């Protein structure tokens, strides 16, 4: 795709690289060579845009009319001129990748998604993704511990001093830099694996991670483990595999969003993280599609009195974002229910309550690319009603028994696949309880455990090959689409 930088005066942007053309606004607007007939193009509008129907405004407007991709587009220019920021606040993710402490307000420049002060690249990448504007100055204010975008304005190349201009041009070059050529040519691909070795409930142990890296090498994929501070390296890769515990207000979600915006193949993708991390959403989704679940109530402060008569005792109470047996409580009296709800209501206006379905183990069905991948029985922790028992200073976990897909009851596998397919085509772990010939979906996890010695007990090496094979097929398909578009 062609790239054009448009400026008021050529001296404002002395960038000379083969992948791009720099033109003055007057030339761009008048030159028929830029009419879009030569193919798709990205047009980075670095002109002054603070005047309605000024020359900078018309650069973006004309680019849209020519079928090109302006950065920023006219809607962004108009919204920022009017102070309307609502379109840049994604309702699914109001979290900005900014430090929890620090002074408020916080002022930030974002040049092609990078911070000239080298402190807040992740937040700058979010601004670039949402506004599609190359030069932005933004202010954030913290309310109740959460950063909100308060003000934003577009900058022009003319407003940058020499140091800022040098950094902006370096950032532009990075934006245009093609992915590095892989060893072995275009058939090789690179996969980033996000992992936090300090995470207590990490979804893959070290031996499993080594298996993924070694198997990837055998399949012609260059796999590399990334940490939480490596988000700016994502454009160097073709895919992102998140082997870290995911949350919405968390760097894992920012990695998924950034990778998706960069066109990488992503597991877990942002939509899957969003959907699986909230049990209110899952209950509504499963119920609407007639997937069996235990009797469930969405509890608010005004219907607490209905919980025990409806579900009986004991019963299970869950925070909507609970995971790994955290934020889940078994209550055996009304007094215990009131105590737990008082705690959970402090962080959520809705709490999930379910009837208690006692079983000796939970089924876990791994689903990938809409097909069953593995099946396990997760036995309850000794003397406990959950798979994981947490005590001060120690963590007890029940045994894992791996089975082949064919050994598991058909109703368990079919129910799990039907549930997972409501989320998407990624990698999911569906937890179910079976009572007689009936089974009930307890939850759908977007980053299921794949631990060496547990989930790979039947498939062994083939489990890692299957996961990586899906990445490889999708990366090759993406390459074909890009080659046709080019």
C-alpha cells in the first residue's frame, strides 16, 4: 500500500524513505496523480486542522473521497474540534494503560503511537488505534482510580520543535517498517507468546512453554516469550499466543487489542477475553441459546430476599469476574449469604448465584478452532468442594486425569463445543458438571490451562502441534489475503 505524508510546507517534514511520498497540501489537493487511481494509500495528514474547512480539513476529506485511508479522518477532526470525545472511548474497554499513581491530570503526546518521553508507549498506542491520528496531544484525569481521556487535540508537523520532529519521523519510519524477513523466506512466521513467570495461576507451566517453543521451531515458526513490557515489539510478529492470566483492566487485554489492531493472529482475541471474563454475560448467552447451566440468579441489592427460596441452601455465589476459584464462595446460611454479598457488591452491582451441584470432579473440555482438542477430569482438592483450595501460605489442587476425546461422554463433549462456539473460534476451556445423563456448563475460560503432565496426558506432543498448526494456517491465510490486496 502506498503511503503519503501531507504537510503545509515541505520543510516541516524532511522525511526521505522509499516507502513514502511527502507532498504539500496544495499539491495533494490539486494533483491528479493523487486521485486514488494508482491504488489504495494511507494518507498521513500532518497539516493544521484546527480550522473548519481549512486546507488540512480538506486533505482528509478529499482522501476519503478518493478511496484512500486518511489519518486522521474527517470525523476525528470534527469530534476533536467540538470537544466530543465519546467516539474514542470504547465502551468495552475504558481502561488506559497508565500508571495507577502519579499526578492528575497527566499530559501526553502521541506521535504515531509512541511517546516522545519514552514512558507511556502503551497508552500512546491506544490513542493511535482509536483516533487513527499521527500527532496527538492528550490530557487524562483520574477519577476513582480510573484514568479518563479529558482533552485531546491534533498537532501539525509545523508545531513540533526539532527534537519532537526527529522523534516523530523516527516513529513514522517504524510504522512503515515491514516485518523482518524470516530465516528461510516468506514461509516462516514469528509467534509471540505472552507469559508472566510470576503469575501464581499461569495457564502453562515452564515445561509446556518449552514444548510450544521447540515444536514451533520444528514447524518453521520462530516463537519467542514476551513479557508485559514488550507490547511495542508486537509488530515484529505474525501471531500472539497469550499464556498469561487475562483480565479486562489488564496488560493482557491491551496486548490482545494491540495485536489485533496490527493484524496479528491472536489467541486469546479481545472479544473472547471480554466475553469469557464476565459470568453475567456468559449466563445470559448460554441461557438464550438453551445450553444447560445450573439454576442461576443475577442478584442485585433489591432481590437478595429471593435467592434462598429460589436456589436453596447451600448455594454458590460468584463475582462476575471470578476465576481460578477466586471470587467464588459456597454459603450455607442466610447470614453467610448476606456477608458474602456485602463484600461482592462493593465491586459489582450484580452478583451471580447458582444452585450447588456437588460432583467428585469437573469436566474440562478444551476447544480450539470450533473442535474438541482435549478432555480432562479435574478432581476436587482433598477435603474441599472446589478444584483448588487456598489456605494461608499454601495452595492445594486436585489431580488432573486426561482422557481421549472418544473416552468422554458424548453429551459432555457436544455441550462443551456448542458452548465454546458461541464465543468464537479461539482456544477455550469449558468446565462442566455431570449428574447422571445431564451435564451443565459452569463456565467458559478464554485461556485454558495447557500444562505439561496434565492436559497433554493423552495427545503428548500432538497437543502442542495442534495448537501451533491453527496459528500457522491462520497466518498463511492472512498472508494470502494481504498478497491479493497488495
